[in-house]
């Protein structure tokens, strides 16, 4: 059986989440938008509870939650929605700023906006994957409309200094969007304290179902809908509410917050143990900050081996990645931004630990990598 260590790509749906979703597929199947009879009102109440659960995890009011099909849609709604609202509202600001290590779900919508007349600045990061705050401050000018910086990187797990970034944005009147798909349920996040105006999350990154996520919108932040055809989600996201998925998301977020501290400490200890074993192989380089990182992430580049052959050998025993699940084998733009060569990026391994990870999982991972590297060298 493969040892699964790719929890940044996706997580298994928690059994309690599946149980909570079960009746809403068939027994309680009413459309919550109908509201003319009891089953529909019960469905609407379930959606309201899910909204409150998601909002509570980010210390925000329930009205701030806009349900989407995932973080990618939430990112598009945030970025394109802010830009369109600026055009409609007569806001003269047009500048967009982001980092070179962002997920494609942010970089691609921003590139689309750039092609449609919005100036875009893509800032480099330091060798540890973190942004230089002085460089960022210089990039946020009077014409800057929005900054998008992810909370935790999906490949190298690096945590950005969100509070300091939020303070810079508020001082300059710049909207701050944060892709927190890899962070919600894994690190503490209070949007208002951090100065975040818009935050995206996804259910399947925190032991919830695939196909559901949310955008949290600070009250007063102008946003134009990107999907039309109904008045759902406060007019910002048309379409019938997928009640089972929303119920699952709410329960998943609640459970993730409940065991977050214990899970983080346990997985960080396992991760550190794995790193010590890999480091002992020699010529193994850690990618990204060791101090400012998700507790369940480890990304390394292995020297002296061919990356394709390495992963071909590992896939027989480990479920690990060499980059984002969306990269489809392309060289990692995140590792390139850290200064890694194409060959170093190809010979990188992303370990994503999860709830089920234990000592035996680490033993299996270290043994598989050690045997493969020894043979290839």
C-alpha cells in the first residue's frame, strides 16, 4: 500500500463529514432557495449553519461568506470582481500586485486582467520564499488597487507575514486578497486582525469534500459578481446551493479548527524527524523557510540524481509530488523563483503530512527515498 504524503494536493474526506452530508443527498434534498415549505426551510437552515461555521473559523460575520465551488473560483471572483467593481464605481486605481510564487489560480486571473488594461507587478521573493516588506511597500503606490498574497505556499509551505502585509495595505488604501486554501484549518487566521479584505478557501484541502469552497469578503469591500443567473450568495454567485457540500464544508472547517493545535504539533515533530533523516543522506537541500512554514509541509531538492528516475522509483511506494497538483509535470515556477535550476526542481520532493501520518509513515518515506537515492547515485 502506498504511503500517502500528498495532502497539499488533496485530503481524504473525514468520516464525520461524510456522515453529516449523507442525509442531504437523498432524504433531505429540497432546494434551500424555495422557502415555501418545511423541507426547503430546513435546507436553508443547514446552509445558514454552514455559513456560520466557516465564518467562525476566520473570526468574521456569517454575512461575509460567499460560497463557491472551490478556491479557484473564489480567487477569480475576488480578483476580477474587485477590478470590475473599480471600473463600475469610478475608482481610478488600476494597479495589481502579487508575488512570483503564487498559485496559478491567482497568477492566471491577474494575467488576464493585465491583458485587459490593469497594470500588473509580480514581485520576486527572497531565497527563503518570503516577500521583502521594503520591496513590497515600494510597489504599493497611489494607483495600486489590490495586492494578492497567499497565506501559505502550496509547494514549499512558506508562510508570508500577513499582519505586516495587511498593515501596509491599510496604510495605503490597497485591498488585500489572500489565497488561504492551504492555510485554513492548518494555522490560526483572523481576517480582520491580519488586515485581509478578501480570503479564498477550499474544502478538499482540510478534510472536506471536493467541489466546494468560499470567498470571505470584509464588509464594505466592493465586488462585482462573475457568475450571473440568480440571486444566490447575496447576488455574487448565481446557482442553486449544493446543500450536501456546504454542510460538509462547515463540518470540515469546524473539525479542522478543533484539532488544529494538536495536529500541528504532532505533524511538525514528524516532519522534523523526516527532514533529519533526509538531511543525513547528504546533498539534500530544503526549499523554503524552515522557520516560517506550515507544520505539515516539507519540500526538498535531492542532489546527484535524475528527477524523473527518482520519482519513477518513488511512485511505487509513496504518494508524493514534485510540485503543484495543477502543474501537470511542468517545472515548478515556485522553485524557479527561489533560484533552483530546472534539474533541481525536477529532483524535488514535496511531502504533505496529514491526520493519518505517523511514525510508520515517516519510516516508509525515509526508507523509500534512501533506497532510491542510493541506487541512483
